[in-house]
C-alpha cells in the first residue's frame, strides 16, 4: 500500500512540497527577526528577506500553475524591492 502511494508522487511534486516547506520556515524566521530585531537595520534586513521569500513563492506558484507570466511579476517585484532597500539604507546612513 505504501509503495503505491510513493509511486504516484512524481519527483517534481516532491520538490514543490519541499520548496513550500522551506519557504514557510523562511517566512516564520523572517517574521521573528522582524519582531525581535533589536536594531532598525535588523528589521530592514528582515523585510528584505521577506521580499526575497515572496519572490521565491511567486516563482513556485508560477511553476505550480504553469503560468510563467508570473515570473515577470516576480522580476519587477525584485527590482522594486532592491530600490526600496537602497532608499532605506541611504535614509538610515545620512537622512534624506
């Protein structure tokens, strides 16, 4: 019985499940760092981590739904996230 269940699951499905679990744990640890972070820089890094994890989640959903146009959304989101982190870093360094 167990052998039949394991043969019905493809390697791609196993990879998607493992990726989803790793993304979930990354979100949990990012939120913990965001809440606990003793410094503003730690919170900015946690927000950057959460945006990167969101990009990975969008890519995983694009693969799962077979709608690869979502990858363009992830790319634009990554660029905006990078520009946002640069703006916050400049503000924290010397103000506007």
